[in-house]
């Protein structure tokens, strides 16, 4: 029977990802099968999880997904010894207006699955107050159980002793204490972590983190703190509608932001995925019936994409007869131009009129609920789609027919409607699930 545990924290930037990766590898080194999940809309961390465990990690999202879908996805952990689900933001952080099965908070998944929470606390600049924070999180919601605490970035043995004593007085077990150790810090970028495939040393980095954790965390206590869990039999993932039977999928470091559960759902429904690399100047497979361009970091590769005429001409030829859809970065590449953060103007494919700029940075962040005014591959007019938007580009021009009416999680209308021109469509949000 597998055991389940949530890794969470009071806030972002405390060390959840590093601890999750280190624990996953350390338990794998003990010959345990470890299954990771990511709570919330993050398309980067699951790739790091896979590097640590050798198993595909997927997102669990209580705002966008039904409980049935979440239970179907976690069923993949049925053959694991240990499930580690990494949270997002702070433990109880979600949106004010609940979605399908919750607010998107990590606590929703903890309560739904019955997995206790291993809390990562950074007591920098604190001592006994860290215990008050942990106790407040423990008592905030009755159906969320705290397994214990791992202290991160402890300044000195005296500092550790003060914090441990306060936590003991509060009845909260400390399962580990990590001194500052810069070598295991993972590099950041504006959307979060640098992607796993960009780090040739990722296996060494995770291995070093695991060795560090072994010296400072009681792995036996962590394993015992996880809850026995009886997963339901995995349900069919075919409710994730594929956009076509043969899908030409842009796939390289400029086009990598697509949720793993979407790809698995497409395959489970019988679709074939034909990957191609725009950065390698490749076009979509001519035998495909649809082309999908995920998001990523096209602004870091604007010059190459603009120069890759074989990619651009092949995509234009494809779009003349078959549907093409882009999400966020993919949508920007379908537009006429992209200005990067240095102010350099790059001509894009011109299949849509969209023009974007990173020189005028403005953060767009949040859940999105879109009602389609016209169809996109796999979804009819009127379909309601749940997704998430996170980018720093500014719309300079968006002259094409709006694709959808889009609301944020509060119900407010947002200006990023997406666009349609002929067979080509695009959205700024990344699709998570249909709202059924």
C-alpha cells in the first residue's frame, strides 16, 4: 500500500521544490518507488520530478479539475511505495472564488487525498516566531493534518536549538534542519525554475541535494509521517479531448510548456503525437491533421525563430488547409512580431495579427475561464475551458477576431481574449481541463 505526503510551506521561495526533489531521490536511492505530483498550474516542476524519480509527474488542480479527474490522475501512484505531492505558493493560498472542486490551494489536495503536510519553514530572521507560524498553519483548517516540519536555511546550531525548542513546546515534530547550502539551489527565471532539459547537470544537482538531505533529515521519520493511502483504480484519461488524431506538436526548449496530463490524455484517447522542433527549423509533419504550439520562452530565441524560414513556410502551408493552435508563447509566435526584453524586434510567422513586447513588461497571472466564440482544435463553439495564464508580455496589437470571452477567477473579464484568423487560433492561457 502506498503512503502519501504533501510538501508545502507558508509561502513561495522557501525551498519546497529542492526538498521535494531531494527526498524523492533519497527514497529512490533506498530502492523505493516514488511518485511525485504538483499541486497547481506549474508546467516546469513536473519535469524536475521526473528527473528525480524516473516516473512522469502530473499536475493536480482543484480549481480547474473535478475530484473525479484528480482521483484518476493520482491513481498512477497505486504501484508506488511513496507519493510526494509538491505544493504551490503557501499551503492555503488559492483564489477567492472556488472553481470545480476547490480554490486551487495545496490544502485542497491534502484534504481530498488525506495526505498529511510536511511543512518547509525558513526561520531566517526568526526564532520562536517560526513555531507560531507553523502552529497557525496546523490549526487553520481542521481537515488538513500536519506531519511535521523541516527547517530550511538555519543560520547556526544555536538558531536551530531555539526554533526546535519552540516547535517542541507547540507539539510539532521537527523532521530535519538544513543549514544554508548554496550548491543545491536551483536557478530561477521569470516564470520560476529554469527548465529541467536546460540543465545538463540536473542528475548531479539532484543527487547532491539528496546526499545533503540524508545528512540533515530523518528519512525514516518522514516515511512514517506519510499516511497509508488506498488509491481508487485509475480511471480513463480519455476525457481530455485530443485536438486531432495525428497531432504535430512543437517541442523544444522554446515550446515546452504543456501539462503532462494533457499529453497523456490525448494518447489515452488514441491520438498520435508527432513532435517537431521549430528551433531546429523543422515544420509540422505533413501527415498530421492538426498542429499545436505550446508555450515556452520564445522571447529568448526570437532571432532564431525569425530566421528559420523552413519552419515558417512549412507552418504557413500547413495552416492553409488544417487547424493550427498556439498557447501563450506559441500564440506569440503565430503573430506578426515579438519584441524581446532588450527591445529587439523579431518578425514572427504572421499567421495572426498579434504583436507582443517584453520590452514593456507587465505580469499577467491567474486562472482563466474561457467561453469559446468559435471552435479550436478539439473543442466546439460555446465550450468552457479552464486554464492558467502567466507571462510578462504586453499586447501591442491584437486585430483579429476575438476567440473567446475570458474571465479571471473573480469573474472579471480580461482583455486577453485570444484570436482567430482562418484555420489559426491562439490563446494566452494554457489549457488545463474543459469545464463540464
